[in-house]
C-alpha cells in the first residue's frame, strides 16, 4: 500500500487530469443521484470510494478529501494528521519524525504538487480542520451535490451554524474542494439539537412533575 501511494504521488499529473474528468461526470449525474436518493447511495458509494482510494492513496475516508490540493498525497496518512504542511520534526532525507522508515507525507505532497498543473497554487491554500462527524462518508457524493447546486445558482443549505462559519472562513479552500468544509446538509446523521433545548425535558415530563 505504501509503495502504491508513493507511485500515485509520482503520477500526480495523470491523476489530476483524471480527477477533473471524473468530477465533471459525477456532477453531471447529480439529477440521477437526486432521483435515486443521496442517502440511499451513501453506503455503496462510500464502499466503492474506500476501495478505490484506499488502494491508490491509502485513503482514510475522512469525508473531506483534499488530494488534488496536496499533490495526491493524503494528509491523513501523517501520524499527526496535519493538513497544512509538515511539522517541525521532519528527519534528514525527508523522513517522518514519528515513523522514521516512512517519507514525510508533506514532503511527498510538495513533490506531487510540483508535477501538477495547479498543484503549486493549490497546496498553498489553507485547509480547514477535519470534521470528525464526516468520517466514513463519501466525499464524491458531497462534491456532486454542492457543485451541482453552485452551477444551478442555488446556495447549499447549511447543516449547522458551526459548519457554516468554518466553510465561510476557508472560502478559498472550499472553492477548490467543497468537501473540505462542506455546507450541505448530510444525508446521514441526526439533526443537531436546537440551541437552548433541554434534552431532559421529555424524560422529566414522562416521569411526572416533582412535588
């Protein structure tokens, strides 16, 4: 797996071109996805995405893929999961501080970015922090939903105020990779509790008022 992911970095120019075609295809399929139901598609698409990206990039399925902004080197393979450059402990020769036998993920990222047409620009874009609630979900479906909405001129409905604030704070990163700070309501997951609501109110009412 390690050898394959490093091969993917060396072939980052090819994967950049392939992804641009693939992205246009899945965005064009948005009407079909919507007709079938994004929630219904989430599980099979996530499994497919895990198999394909897991083999090629050792993908960790964070749900907020930024491969095209990091030279096709997945930042989640960094033991510290750093998404905006290397730590200060990179060893001589560009090896990882935590895993001495592994090349630093960000050294590979810069190598991959240098081979891509837009890599040098994209790798300088500051990425938002990872939203752990999206782990295991399909970044492909999220991009299809949001880019289709952008093309239609419709604003994506915010999932919650916190996510909206993050997305707006990292507007440049989100323009390149919508999945990096998604604003669209997720098909899976529960609706967040309303601010000021009392989660124990229902329990107390079922038990009866105390004298």
